[in-house]
C-alpha cells in the first residue's frame, strides 16, 4: 500500500488544513493509505546543537535518535521516515514558514543527511555493525503547500524557499509545490483547493515512476530545479540559487530577465543526490572511511 503522510504546521482548522485535506483526500481516492498530523498539537523544541545524533550515527550501533526526550520530535521523525510520500502545509507569518516547522527541520535535517547515512551504513556493514533503519535510505517524495493571507506574493517571499529545506538533507524528490497566498480571496480559494487536489493525485501517480520520470507540472520558478524565485546576486552576471546552491548566468533583454543554468550545474543541485554526495565528498574524511573512493563510485551508480 502506498503511504502518504500529511503534515499540517498551521492551525488545526485553518487554511493550511483545508488545502492539505483536499490534497490528502484526492490521494486517498487514488488508492493511497493516508495519515494527517496536526503538528500544532505537538511539542517540538529547537535543536540545541549538541551533536549527539551525529555521534550516535558514527557509533556503529543503534539507530539515529535525538538526545532530547521530552517532546514529540522523535515520533514525528519516525512518521516521516516510514512514509513513502509526504505533503507538507505551513503558514507564512513573517515572510517565511512558521518557527515550529523550522524547529523540526533543524533537528531532522543534520541527523538524516542521505549521503552521510549511506557512508556510515556501508562502514557498519564493513565492520559487522547494526545497519540503519531501511526507511532512512529509501526514496521519499514530497510536495509543499505554503499558505499566506496576503494577496500579493512578495509578502510570502520565503515561504516555499524555506519549506524546501524540509526534504533537502534526506534527498526527498519534490513533486509539486503550491504558493497559496491570498487564501481568503473567494475565487482564488476555490482555485487553490483545486490545485491542492491535483497535487494529491499527482503524488500517487509519481509513486509509480522512477525519479527521472517525474516531471514538473506546477508553476515554474526562476530556478529550473527547485522552482523558487530567489537568487543570490553579486557584482557580475553570475548568480546562485540559495536553495540548490547552483550557479547560472543572468541575462537582461530590455525589461525581460532570465537566468540560464548549465546541465552540469542543475545536476549538482542540493535537491539531487549528486548534490548531497558532493557535500560528503568535499568534507573528505578518508581517515574514517578506508574505502572512501569505492563508496563514492558505488553511490554515484545508484542515484536513480
């Protein structure tokens, strides 16, 4: 059975829940097993930066756990790992997603870097240690719904950008995203509900496809990989996508602005496996992994 998890970081009865429910009900109608969690009812404390999760990963035994035990983070993390696909809805309060979602991202991401876990799991196998939970290493799909009451998009500018960090470390494949600003405008509200339903159906369809076969059908952004609209601009025409970490060339034709990204740059996006593997490689650590180069070649061959 295909498992789709819905996480609502907004009010239990607010617009986030409305759009998320539309997506999840559509996924269920397509045959998926669904579960919806209202994260506002959970206690998720901020990361304290102790590094215990990394030390546990490198210990060669046991599973990755957070040292903080008096909240609901671990239960939600387990739900995310067990799901095949996740649809996340979050409100924009001050230009970006709510703090509770960021609390989860800051604790979940560093502990579940896909390349880091693959290296450590191979080392565990080499040394006869306990292998990691397979749910940590499988493919996860994700879609995002950013919800704001403002009727102009610049008041929710960092909504989808911030949400993309949710699945980045675990290398989740982003299927769709919806910038649901103007959520209280009647005509637009109906359109957003219909878009949410399409997102749910698309998610179930994507689960039967290879990663390379999943096409982008939502509103395209300036970056051809994450489809967000932010850029880091310096003093030259060389610009960078802050989400993907890839470089492109800014072009201006009259009042028209475009950015071209090479195939090589797009392939090294942080949202792709090659991107998270690049981060692991640049850190080196050949002293820890005697078969470092073998691991790299093995993982490059298994990207699909």
